[in-house]
C-alpha cells in the first residue's frame, strides 16, 4: 500500500487534496448520486390563477427535467393580479429556461437585473413566485422543510393576531373576547365610523352615508381618529391589560395627524400601531419617535430597499411588516429579517387573505427561523382554499405552525384551482380598488 492509499484509508475519502483530478470527479459523481444532488434544470414556468375565497391569487409553478420534481411560489398582487402572469411567462420563463435550479441567489439577481428598471410590485411579485418555487424545489430535493434548510427553528410556532372588526365599538370588543376565548393573545381592532367609508370594520353602520361633493363613499380623518380613541378606551376597560391590541391606520391620516394620533394612543399600550404614514411620508416617522413610545409597524406597501433600509437602520420603527411577495420573495425577506435583527427591529409579515397559502407558509417559515420575530398576522383558510391548497399552515391556540413536510409542504390541486377562476365583479375593475374621496371631492389613499 502506498502513502496516499494509507492516508485515504485513515482519513476516509474526504481528503480531496490527496486525490488525482480523475479520482475527485469520480467521488463527486458518487456523492451526487448518493445524496440526490444531481442538478435538475428548469423545464417550464407557469402561473396558476385561482380565487377560491373570491380574492385573486397568483401561484407560480416551476417544473424541472427530473420526473416528479417541481415547486410552487406565491406571486400574489391581487389588485393587479392579471399582470403577473405575463410578467412571469413572457419574461422570466424564457430568461430562466434550462437554468439549473440550485443557485437561488444567482437566479434572484438575474431576474432582478433583467428588467433594468426594478422594484415595482408586478415585477417583484413575478420574481417572488420564481424564488419561492425554487426554495420549494430545494426543500423537496433535500427532503427538508424550508425552515430546516435555512438553519432550523428558534421557536416552535408563531404567535399570531386575529382581526376583530365591527360596525359598533361593542361589536369589536365582543369579537375580541370571542378570539381571546379561542386562545388568541393578540387582536387587531378596527371599527367603522358612522356615515364614513372606513378601512375594515364592516361598513359605516346604520347611519346614512355622509354625502360629499363627488358621488361615492367619503372618508374624513378626524371623526375616524376620535372613534378609534373611544374604542380603545372601552376596550382596555373591558379586556384588561393582558391582551395585545393592534390597530391599522392604513395611512389614511396626514403626517401631523399621525404624530398626534400616536401620542394619544400611547396610554392604551398597543402591541403596535400599523401604517400611520404612507410610504411617501416616511421621513415623519422621526417625529413620531421623538414624541411618544407607541410601537410602530410599517412596510406592507414597500417594494424597495430604499424604503425599509433607512427605517430599520435609523431605528424609526419597531416592526417591519413587508408583504413578502411585494418585496421580491423569501430570499430578500430573509435579508430584511436579518437586517432588522441587527437594529432591534422585529418582524410582523403582512398576512391577509390576498396572500396565497404558499405565501403564508413563507411567512411562518420566516417567523420560526428569525430570532427577531415579533408577531404574525393571521387569516383563516376557508374550505375552498384548502381544497385547492392541501397542507396550509395550521393555527391552534393562537399559534401558527409551519408544515413539517419537505419544501413548503403544500400541494396545489390544479383541477380544483380551475374551478375558481378570476371573475370580474360588477365594478369591472378586475380586482382593482375603486375611489375613496374626502368630503370636498379630493381623492385620498385607501
Ligand atoms: Mg395593513
């Protein structure tokens, strides 16, 4: 036995430096075969459009040249859902066909740079669909859920908040009590403002709608702010201090009103106040920070690092809550989470009904692997949604659990998905939102 053979027999076959190039290639081939790491190529990329809960969802399916190996990703931008399909199938598919599936970061950057102009919601969602599908494929190849691929859990499940809505203040509080009875520890509280078109809350109540100078619904910030403060007064009195209470302003007030509103809410010790400002006004977060300690959550409308980076690095918010597919997928969202950890900013990923179950699985995966997890928005999956998507995340006692199956752990029944096509509602807007105006007729943010 010569010296090389002796060393190999002592140290095993891992000492590549002691092998000839031919021996190294042979060993790599054996390792690939043994570990199933042959590198499949992308054969097709298609978008599945479905609306099982009446909300338009876009799901990207990547199939590979390896039999039975495929993956799903969320690309849902419900207000412009019809535009995502061509962005994926006419632009990303020809770009990525025959690429190997293994280099997710490389593929993400390839897609991101290919449009030259970037950081828009349609293109980001298209990239997200591909990105999540590749993580799904990698998980299926490794026989691991994605949370294991990125290092494993640092908590068992994600604490969530439920949506308590109502036309009247007492209705909202009663709904919150119902959720607390089901084990939820955190509740978002939204109440209607009589006569006005509010966000959530379920309509303006029994009062006739306020008529403005333009036809259609009207919203005014000051009656809304007064109503919400009244609601939290009653809520803290009836619900006590132990429950986490949240509220979404939905960027419907002016910057100065937002500063005062945050100060007035301080005494109710909210878990967080969400979106007090629109992305165009983010410089005002500094003023809120200087004047009160109400925790602030922001980010569901963000598409660009130029939006989230300054708010995180200057510690101007407490929770970053991007819509993962709007931000471009799991790959950039994980970077956002890690950036947040360095600056003491927690995560609260956007989790409404206009995220597909695959997007929700990406959310809860980030929740269980990120040390700086804050809270997760929760929306239940109805029976039709579970008919299309088997393996949705499960919520028990106010905790959301990711699947333990490989990848995202979700299978899409494409025949069932086809039973719930996009339909155009009576307003003819293809899922887009209509108009909201102030009493004087000025259009405002919704
Ligand atoms: Mg929101």
